[in-house]
C-alpha cells in the first residue's frame, strides 16, 4: 500500500463570507475537516494523510496526529496541490488522492472505487450523474 491522501485546507473560504474558513466550522460535533481526516484514517488505505494548510499547529495532539503530516499551503488551490505532490515525490507513491477539506460527505466505498479505477487509468475523478426535472418553456 503506497497510497497517500492529500487534504487541501489552506483556503480562506472567501465565498463563505465568515470569519474563519469553512473547513474549520463545526459539523456533526466535529470540525468539517476532521470528518475527512477520520474517514481517510479509518479506511486504512493510505500510508499517510497529508494536510495542506496555513495553520501548521492546528492538528498537533489530536487522536489521529500520528497518521498525518501537515505541510504549508500555497496562495491558490493549485499551488497547494503542487506543494503536496512535490512533498510526496520522494516517497514514490503509487496513488495520490487529492481532497477538498470542506467536502466531508464522501464514503470509504468511493475511495475504494477510485483506487480500483487507478489500477486501469492514470487519473480518475468522481462524478455524480445528474437528473434534470427542469422543463424549458418556449
């Protein structure tokens, strides 16, 4: 198992228009980001979880701290993604999953499907099939 899970959490949540970033608000008795951290740890599918953030000391002394590595985030999401990939390069990962910290409602089943798909393809992205009940009036 040489899979890594990157959680992007350096964003300010400008569109959220609150004092603190969305990923640090409480949701179901935990900060939003913690749901993603705990699911990725519980899945036991990753060698390490990398958190990319501007708040480097935030995750010390948590019950999951031995499973994570915290690195400094960039100015933009793309910068943070690149910093994570550069950090991980030395570990020669088989797979890297990149996740937005403010999106906690994914399943371990989804992670398994993504990893399985990566056995066939160089890159994958999850999508949801939409249904439209909108009728266009002429």
